């Protein structure tokens, strides 16, 4: 393989370069600003990080400058991404070329812009909140945290903009490593170090699969191009044909699913997110997981050639993984009573919902329905943006609760709506959005996902129709369970009476509320005008509708653009009007209020709650575990909850216990039955390898000699 | 316009339907029962009475009745009643609006800090989580052949199919949606609307701390939800009386009333013939409903119709 690189590189590189220049020249005339700004923004995040380091002597100044700049850069990124999406501007920049076949470059296209929009909006809101939230890290390595935070944002943006396998993998690894440093920020704690290790191990497992997948693709593509455009163009002539493409797809699916947190590769997620500082968890959950989905979409819809040429089982596989992640994610979230772990499991659920959109798009494209496939991909992208918004909002809210009460356990919270009314109201917006309630944005994108599943009926095949119905039913189950979970999360935290002495003294800092308000307003706007939002993503989603006809000119995207225009029109027509429903609901509510006022005032008296004549004590309330008990019993076959009697004192055995103590919970079954045995097997293997790795120099010299011999024999 | 007509019809007729169901049930059980118009008197009386609000509550408790009534009425406005008119009645939006009402009611129940309201909220959210897939499966079984989730387009497509829309596939979907209607309206065998035993109630349990005017709003909202769900089933399965399907206005009105009466009597009959299910067996019932939705598509593919 190595020799083939050196032979064809000059020709391939030349033609590639000229194509770059062509594409660049044509696009610069049309849309000069937005993509150019977007490409420059990773550097701007870097400047924020640098400022944090330079001001390290004054932590408060460092915090304000770094997070302030990050907020502005985030807004700029969102605006630039929107400009790219609306103007369909493309740009490719070759940065530098250290060795003949390694090129580092950046590229902006609508798909990357769609994800950059999510990144920009979420980063802006979270950074504003971090201005106040990160205050209590001022004397605990605050400047380091701020610098890493800015670097994290920069590396995530670089992942989205990277052009070429090398650039992508380096940005990817930088993101993973900076993420590790952020997760382990409070590394004095045992729990944090353990979570960090699991994160790092899983991240590298995933990266390993991605490296294998991408380099296998490069090796099999004629001319061994390393840039994305070259790979996409050569996808038709991959050596080994469909089998190679299948293997590359599966390897990338496994690798990216690990980072995205899809079941059963999600194990790092509920450990790493809770221990990281909350503004970091917000970015990790809101944005970092999405970069993995970006990678998946890039590989499946672009690098492996047009999705219309893909076998339909790719789509079904992604759809199945998505449904499994959605249902199991929300079920385990319901069983949680740590607020941040609960949110982390919800990320698993929402990644599942996005995967449902991507999977449906692949299935539809493979059955030759490009327009509906585009709609399905638009659903996935729209949910990506929405989840970035409401999950950041919720994590920031959870951070505010944690900071005010010094506990994340729902069993110790309650009644926070009185000391923190505004935080509570903003958290409620996020809770309603993630529960897919109209008129907020979560509903809009789930609606679009339902339409994508309905679109499967367009194939006219009964089996596919039934598949769509099963998918829709499971998606509905997911949103029903999510609503239950957020009734629990919001109700137990903010309503009722405090369950312990963890009572906050007042509101969260105003910047935290301002950041949350920014995200909440974005949730409401995207929910009320879903047609405009999804149409803006239409140009990115047109990727799913590419025909499998061989495209010779890489710069020629006119076919996709035309489909994009069609799709945008289609999305404007297939719309739902949550704003009208909101209008009717408001009309009725206000009307009822006015009519009742006209009926005359009635006396309202404050009284005690009726609890069978006893005095009300907070322990009488349902806690988190009690609230989820009915659902735990409904799904006992899946969750397999456990309860062990630990001690028993009998007044009269076995009928009258004097005192019973039980321990119970919902075990993490996937870890117990999949990861623990694998770990043990690996450790056993490692133990046996110790016979080889015995520390004696003579043996090592022998190995070197043996290896040389073998190599000499093999290569002759 | 048609939305406003649907809304007004639902709000005005909702207590009447409730009275009809109660009277039918009483007669089936050899009781005299209250007058048919009694629910109007009940709501009217409650709306003019003062209320006792628990000391533990926040603004959530006070706002919930208005949110519940508003979102339920908005859901009712999506249902085609007399004619289809402007098309914005979407199946998923309908489910979403009902979910908003349920969400607000459950939060209000948690706000009251009483173990009984909390128990009601816990059960209601658990049941609703398994109702959702059955609802979507039932609606998708109809939406897949029609290719749309818009109620107006859906019912007209079914009306246009003529007798084909009375095939076995349709009946399976009807059965699925009837089970969903029972669960959504909180009736036996899923919930018991008449009980006042704290340990068995679900919907009533959540409302335990409400009294007077807010309770009146909640009661009205529950009745509006009932008429909306039954009206929807009527419009989807007997679409020929809709104005756009060629029926004159008087027939549309009579058809609407007749469909509601038949479905209401069916609910009363089911309530009389069945005992309340143990709550742990509710998922089996709703799982059956979801499976019926899937079977409906299979039957349509195999047998047509």
C-alpha cells in the first residue's frame, strides 16, 4: 500500500488542489463571509483559552474574559453557521502539508454547518451561565478550567470543520483528551478519577474503531485520497466492493456510537457527566456527543458514497440501535435519583432519537425515496440542535441546584421553587422541551421524526410499514416515559416540601439565569417556528438524497442543491402549527379566567394538606424512587430490580417482623453481563501474558532476535 | 373556523356526554342515577364556590387548572366534528397537547406535598407512558395507508375509500383506539372515575387537594378530553357525516351527536361489564392495543381494506 501512495500522490494531489481552488473561487463569489468566519472561529476560541492562561494570576478576571469571549464566539459561530445553511456557502481551505500525503485542511459545507449551529447556540448559552457558575472554581484551578473549556469548544468545532482523515482524527483525539482533563478537573475525588478512567478507556476504544474504519476506507479507495471530497468521489470504486464498504460502515458505527453514548456502548456517559463541572457536562452532553453523530452522518451519507447506494440493513441497524438507546436510556434515567446522572441517561435517550432519524434516512435512501430521506435526516439534525439547547439548559439548571444545595440526590431535595423561582421556571421550560411537549422545540423535532417513520410507508412494502409503526410506537413510549421522568425530576426537586436540610438561601447568580434564559428562549423560538428551523436545515439534509449516479466533478453540488430546494419547500408544506395550538390554548385559558372573574370573586383559603388526619411531615411525600416505583414494576422484566433483606428482627417469625432492613436498586445489567465478564477475561489474558513480559533483559533480546528472523523470512 | 366550532361544541356538550354515560351506566346497573344534565349543575356550582389551597403549594398549583383546560380545549379544537375545514389537526400534536395537560396536572399533584396526590401522579404518569405507544400505534395504523397524520385529510381519505375503510384492518385499529380511549378518559378497567378510595384512584387522586373553582375547571377539562377522544374516534371511523364528505350541515350535526352517543353507551357498557384491573396488568392491556395497531397493518396488507 505504501508504494501506491508515493506513486499516485503527485497526480491526485494536483487534481485535488485545482478542485479546491475551483470550488473556492466559485463559492467565494457567492457567499464570501459566513463560511470564512466559521473557519476562523476555532482560533477565536483558542484566543479565549490563551486569555484565561495569561490572566491566571487573577482568577476572576480570567473567568470573565474567557467565558465572555466564548459566549461571543459561540454566538458568532451560530450566526455564521446559519449563514452557511441559508446561503448554502461552501469553502475548503488547505492549511499545511507536513509530509507529501498528509494534508491538514478545513472545509465548510451544510452538514458541518448544521452541527456547528448546535455547537454555537449551546456554547453561547452555557458560557454566559458559566460566567457566574464557575465562580466557585476560582480558587480550585479556575483559569485552567476556563482555558480547557475554551480549548474544548475549539476542538469540537475543529472536528466539525476538519477536511480529511488526518485533520479529523487529530481534532477528534484533541477533543477526547481535553474532555478527559475537564472530566477529571476535581481529581482529588476517587469517584472522579475512576469516571475519568472509564471515559478515557471507552473514548480510545471508539477512536480505535474509527481509525481502523477510516484508514481501511482510504486504503481501499483508488488513489488513496485523504481528503473527504476525494474519498466521497472514489467511493464507487472501492477495492473489495460492498464487503469493504460494509466493514468500514460497521467499524465507524461502533466507533462513533461509543462517543455518542448509544446502548450498549454508553457506560462511560452516566459516570463522566455527573462528575464534571456542570457547564462542562452541559457542553459534553449538548455538543460533544453530537460530533460523533456528525462523524456517523459524514461517513454514512458522504464518504461511503451517496446513501441511495447503501444496502438497507445499514439503515435498519442504525434504527434498531437508536430505538434500543432511546427506550433503555429513558428507563434507566427514570431509575436514577442523582439529578446529573438522570440527565446523562437522557442524553443516551436523545442520541437514540437522533439515530432514529439518521437510520430512517438511510433506509429511505436505500429504497430510492430521496426526498423523504432528506426529511428524515432533517429530523435528526433538528433534534440535534434542539437537544443541544435543552440539555445544556437542564445541565446548567442542575448545576445551579447542586451549587445552591450541595447535593445532587433527588431524595434530599424538594421545594426549591420558593427560594429559586426563576431558576425553577427556566428549568421547567427545559423539562417540557425534553419531554416533547408542544409548543417547545423537542416536540417539533419529534414530530418530524414521526413523519420520517410514517414516510417508510412510501416504500409500499408491508414489512417496512410495520417496521415504521413499531418504531413510532417505541418512540411514543420513549416520549411518554421522558415526560414521566421530568415530572419526577422537576416535581421532586422544585415542588413540595424540602426532604432534608439541603435548602438554598437564595437564587442562583444572575448570569446563570441569563444563560438559562437565552437557551430557554431559543427552545421556545425553535418550537414555535419549526417550519423555518427545519427548512434551514434542509440544505444540510439534502445530502441524504444524493443519487448514486457517479459524480465526476466534486465541486458540482447543483443536483444536491436542487434537491435541497425541493426539500425546503416540502418541509415548509409538511408542517404542524404548535403556535396556533398555543394561541387556542391561551385563548381558552385567558377566556376562562376572564369569565370566572366576571362570575365574581370567590374566597380562597390556605389550609393544611389532608393526610388522613396526621400532621404532614416531608417524609410522607413520594421521593424519586417511590415516584418511579410503578414504572419499575411495569418494566420489571427489562430492568430486573433487586431487593435484598439485609437484617430482620422478628417479633414472631415469620409473620410479625419488628424491624426489617432491605437494600435494593436497579442494577446496570449491561455492565454486569457484558462489561464485567469482558474485563475479567482481559485481565486473565493479561495475567497469562506476564509469562512473556517477565522483565528479564535476556528474554527481550531473544524476542528482538526472533522478530527479526521472522521478518527476514517473511519479506525475503 | 372549523377548529373554533369543534372547540365550542366540545366545551358545550362535554358535560352532557358525561351525564349520558353516567345515566346509561346507572340504568345498566338497575339504578336510577342522577339526571342527565347533572354534570352542568356540578360544574356550575363548583365554579362559583370558594376553594381551600394547601399551604405547601406554589404558583404551579394555581396555574395548572388553566393550563389543563387550555391545552385540552386546544386538543379538542383539532378534532374534525362537523367538517374538516382548515387543516391543522395533527395526530401527533393532539397527543402532545393531551400530554401537556397531564404534565401540568401531575406537577400540580406533586406541588401539594400529600402522599395521596403523589401516588396519583406516579400512577398517572406510568399509565400514560404505556398509553402513548398504543395511541400512536392505533393512529399510525390509519395514517400509514392515508400517508398523513392530519386528521382532516385522514378522515376524508377514509371517507373516499368507501366501504373499504370498514375492512378488518380498520376494525383492529378501532379496537386499539377504543382501549386507548378508555385509558385516556380514566375509566374502568384502567381507572375508576367514581371511586373515592384513596388507594385505588389515579386521576381523582391527583385532584384530591383541589376544591371549588379550580376543581370545577379540572372537572370540565376531563369532560372535554373525553368528548374530544370519542369525537376523534367517531370522525376517523365513521367519516361520512363530515361536511366535506358530502353531508349537509344537519346530517353532520346529527351524525356527530349519534357517534358520541353510541361511543358513550359503549363505554358505559364496558364499565358495567368489567372490573378494574390490577394496576400491574394495565401494561398488558395497552400492549395488546399497540399490538392490534400493528396487526391492523398486517391485516390490511394480507386481506386489503
